[in-house]
């Protein structure tokens, strides 16, 4: 089995959805991967895919809301695979319900997994990476990190908190002139199994807010950040117009979402539904994989993300184009004089 010379990555929430796609992409990029999640079946399947790609995989059944469990999993990852180079915090939980129809325990659980799970993962990663003065932490966020929507109050609050937390830790690392980098990536609506097992108190079946993207689109962005860390990355043009639009006219977004936000997150289609995974894994006995039930509507490519990843090349091309345009005037004038 491969191992020598390869990087070691840890992915939380790696048994399904975006996390599963990230596990596959990192393995394809030459990483050995430790996968943290609760469901044993999904964990085993994810590790099997890492090994099929010729890399070493390690399944670590972990609830990321448990700080001690995450620390123990981090140590086991290094014992089993070697020094961790990349840590991706991807685990989350959610519900589709008005705030007034969610009790305290449910709200706290979403916050503990989606926010404290990233805090716990980051703490464990920095404990390992800090003494070596190298490594990359990627905190997976959402367009909802900068714009709240109805029916997802806990998730939106948690993703807002992740952004503030990541910015604070980044400044502390820069203050110490650390070689460890911490990045954020903000995602649009993704076609993942989460929408078949989210806690739902609405009459319709849950769906991502369109436009919907395939999880591999997000995985490409995460792998890019792992190799070329930068402060933040946006995936999907919808993420860009959500975040930018809310900065310009948040009151307009309030009114628009009040009118459309309930219906846009529900579908009347007959999609498979598993038990809610808020307090127990829904993929304990069935591998959910990376994709949800929206393959026929999901985009597999992202022009915005591609442009962001290749912004240096595009900027150089723009400079060359401007230079040629500026040079064209004198050349045409000279030709006319002759």
C-alpha cells in the first residue's frame, strides 16, 4: 500500500456528502486519509475507496461534538498514518423547521456539530501542526455564513460563527508568524444525502436552495486550498451573489427570502427519506455515498470556482490583452501613415 512520500489528511464528516467527495479527491491527489464520522458503514466504504485509489485509509468512528473524542482520533490518525498535513472540517448537522418549532436540545445539537465540531477539529489540528510549523486547516462553510435564511436558524448561526472563529484564529497564527495556514471555503446548495435525513418539520421534502451543485465541485475547491492555501474561497456563482448581494442590500434579501425561502427549500418529489441523523447516524447500516437525490438537477462544473482557482492566469491574460490593445492603436496609426 502506498504511503511513503504522500501527504496525510484528516476529513471530518467524511462518510457522506461533501466530506465523502473530499475524501475521494484527496486520495486521488495522493493523500493518505483518516476519515472521522459516526456511521460505521459509511466509514468503511470511504476507507475502501481511499485504498482503491492506492492510498492508505483509516476509519475513526467519532462524534465531532465531543472534543475529547476528536483529540483521541487525531492522535490515532498520526499513529496510523503519520504526521497530519491537511485537516478538513466538514461535518455538520441541521434541521428544516421554523425556529419556534425546534427545542433547545435540537438547536444545541446542530450548533455543537456544525460549529463546535469545527472548533474541536481545528484545536486538534493545531496541536499536531503547531510544533512542526506547517500544515493546512480547511473549514468548510456555506453561502449561509454571510446570509441567514428561514428554516435553518441553527445552521446559519453556526456557519456565521465558523467565519468569525476562523478569522480570529488566522490572526493569532499570523501574530506568531506560524507556518500553519487556516482557510475557509463557502459552498452553495449541494446535492448530498443530508437532504434525505435532515430533521424535517415542514410538509414538503427538503431540498437545497437552487441552483444545486454536485459535491465534487466543492471537493475540487478543498483540494486546491490544501495545495494552495488562501484566506477564503467561494464556490458557485450563487454563493457570490448571495454574499455580495447581502452586503449591498440586506433588507432586500430579507424581503425576498421571506417570500421565497420556505418554498425553495421543499419539494413535492418522492425522494428517499432516512431517519433524522441529528442524534444518531443514518448511515449506520447503509452507505449513503456522496450524492443526494438531485443528480438530474445538479451542476457538475462551476465557472466561478474555476476562475477563482485560476485568477493569477486570468489576471496575466488580462494584462497581456490590455497591452496588445494599447499597442494596436499606434500600429494602426503607423500603417495609415505609410
